[in-house]
C-alpha cells in the first residue's frame, strides 16, 4: 500500500466523512452499492488522528439525526444509476467536479472506452492518485486526475488533460455547490455549459434554502465541526438549470421514489437533480 498523506482539515475531513458513510453502507447485507475503495482508504489511514475526529462526528450524527447517514447512501445510488444510464446510452466521457475519494472509477460496471476525468484541488488529487494506485483495485475505465481549483480556470486544466468538448459528457457535481458562493456556483455552471456538447447529461446536488436558516442550524454546526461552511442554497433548481440550457428532473433527498425503501432523515434537506442538455442557456 502506498503511504497516504491525509489532506488538510476542511479539504480532507469532509471527504473522509463521506467515504466512511459509503463504507458503512457497503457493510450492510442489503447495500445499495459496495465501495471497495472506501474500505481500502480507511484501512490505510486507520491510525490517522483525522479519522478519530471523523468518527466522533459520525457518532454525534447518528445521535442527533437518525437516518442522516442513509441520505448519503441514497444520494450515491441515485447518481450511480443516472451515470450508468448516460454511459449505457452511448456517452463515453465522464467528468466529476470535486471528486474527493469517490470510488466510482473502480466499482461501476462501465462500458469499454469510457474515459473519466476527476477534477480536484492539487492536494486531494495527489491523495486520490496514491489511494487508487495503492489499493490494487482494477480500474473500470480510463481514469484521469485533474488538479484545478474550481473557482479558477479549471476548464483549461480539464482540456489540457484530454477532455474533448465536442463529445457529449456526463457531468457529476456532488457535495460541492453548497460550499460555493452563489456567484461561484453560477460561474461553475456556466463553465460546464460551455463545455457540453449536445447529448450531454448533468447530475448535481444542492441544499434547500432552509438549511441556511434556523431549521438547518444543527446540521450546519456538524459541517462546521469538519472545518467546512455552507455558503449557498436554493429551491429553484429546475428553473436555474433551465436558464443554463438544461432540462432537469429534481427530487428531494428524502423522496421515497429514489429511496429504494430506505427512510432518509429530513435533515439535511437537499435536492438531487438529473438533467439533459437542451441548449446554450441564457
């Protein structure tokens, strides 16, 4: 196993927290997915003090919001299904923005010829590259890590890594938009649209607006304990995406239509969207 250098607080703790949630789901007999990369990472970092901090947050979360960890399982499965629908429909180019330690490039059943770009901050890219290499897990596609700050000129870095804007793309923006300002979120979505050929698909998650008000305070405090801060939320995803040239279907995170029989806690209140490219936007 390659030695892993844990990313900094704020960058690292949130990613490790989500990986732990995926590992908890993977251990269930009725798991909605199984993530061997999460297990490999947690084994490699078992003695890291950051993981002790994450474990404490998880225990608090279980106590304060029963069903909260289930949200991450449902979210993961929802995006898994939508990504697979896109690539099985003929798309062979996938991009994850702020990929973290997501294990889809080793665990999804992807068609031959799929090329997957994972855009991340440089220190997280380094961590993820070492994790994938050290895990010994076979890749399900051609994986390309891209070091870039999504608040800066990430499209140039993505194209320099071999991304082809003339080909349709499956885009995934998971666990990101709420950590960006409204202005940064607008710029990010505009950048995605500018690189999206006809036939492209977009999957994303965002917070409900109530999460920035008193209703969301208990969960915000948990997030802040991990060194992160929610900066934006919105309830108009269908209209927002439509204005950027995407026709979307939007679901609440606790919508039973996407829950596979699981009971998801009402907090955190999030939206999950899947969208098809319709035009250049306005």
